[in-house]
C-alpha cells in the first residue's frame, strides 16, 4: 500500500503510478482506498478531475518518503556490509568535506585499512535519533545537547579573488575592495561588514552583492572573476597555493563559527569512533600549527 501511495503521490496520477509499478490502475486505486480506510483519513481529492493530495496527504507523503529513503539507505548499507571491516557513517558540512577532509582522508585510510568512512554532505543540523549517522563534523548547535562535542578549530575568514580580477593592481587599503563586487555566503550577510569594521573601513556598501548558498559556490564564483569572496581560509589553501586565487588584502578575521566533531552518547565507546577522533584531532592540530606558522617545515 505504501509503495502505491508514494508513487501516486509523486506523480499525482493513479495511471502513471500503475505504469511505474506494472499493475493495473484499479489495483492502485484499491490499495489507496485500503490505506485511507486503515488511516481513517482522506489522502487524495479530485479538483476538476485532477488528482490532488489533501493537506493530510501532503504531510503523510513527506513522512512516507522519508521512511522509504531511510529504508533504502539501510538496505544499501546491509548489502555492502563486509565482515572484518567497520563502516562509519559521517555527516559533514559540504565544503568542509570537499576542501578539508577529502584531501586528508587517505591518510586515515592508510592508518586504518579496516575502517571504511562513508561521508554524506549535510548543511543543516539534525537529530541523531532520526538519522543513521555515527558522527558529524559541524558547527556547535543546541541540537547536539545529548552528544559529545570535540573542538577542532575556529573558522578564520579571508578575502580572495581571481588574480585576473585585480590584474597588477595593488590594494592601498581595505576600502579599495569596494571597487569590486563583494560576494556573500547566504545566512552570513554580516561577515563582510564585520571584516571592514575590524579593518577600520566600515561602509554600508559591505552589505551589497550577490549571495551564494554554499562556500564551494562562492569559491568557484571567485575563480570565475565574479567578484571578491570572504571565505574560511581552511577552504582555499589549495587554490591559493596553486595561484588560482589570491588575497587582495591580507587580513584574517575570526569567524562566528567553530568546527566540532560530534558523537552521540551511545556511540562513544566505539573503537572506530575513537580511532577516527584521535586522527581528526591530530590532523586539526597540524592544520592549526601550520596556520599559525608554528608547524614543522
């Protein structure tokens, strides 16, 4: 019944659901009728002969889809289970995963070949009780109240742009950046204003400019000469080293966020979690030392 309902709700058509499931339209209709009878709730209605979800149907459809997605994920995990190996399911901030974790993850795999790390990008906080994750690398948040948070390092923001954008120009001061498009991270509109205030050049122009939902998009926009981006230094080390990006005015500003490794209480005793946390702390310390200029050459 649930499969028939999910398909009919997705297509808003019993006919298309029947085609997808290789059954008759009347079979789909019967299953929906049985489900509505069981729930004692009307899930569909017809308006001018067009099938629509009722409000209850919309809510139930979202819940069913979430449950089926989780079931698919759990089934995939079970099918990929390898005796003798341990799999850790990590939820990680998307750009952090791409720019910081991925370049270092091979080192952990070499040290611990018996542990498989599965990484899922997650921008928003979540409840461990509702997800199949063993841990997350994320910002601190009240939702982690029943979990253990381990500090990794503090976000530091730095302006970057394509070398082609500024050509051979030399910025005489931070206010020269107002000659360029200032690009923002969605949800962090105050970042540029704070940067200019700390640089001694406050200006309402700091709030203007396009916004991007992810730092990865900001970085690509900077590389494409769209403007100047204010991004965590953590995310642009490779681009700066390769000369794909440059820093028009050297000034680091502590961001409003700290990065944490978060583990639910019931996972604390896992040897694989402890091994990954130990490695992550060492990698974070090495990064902090390099950023501070105290790391070994």
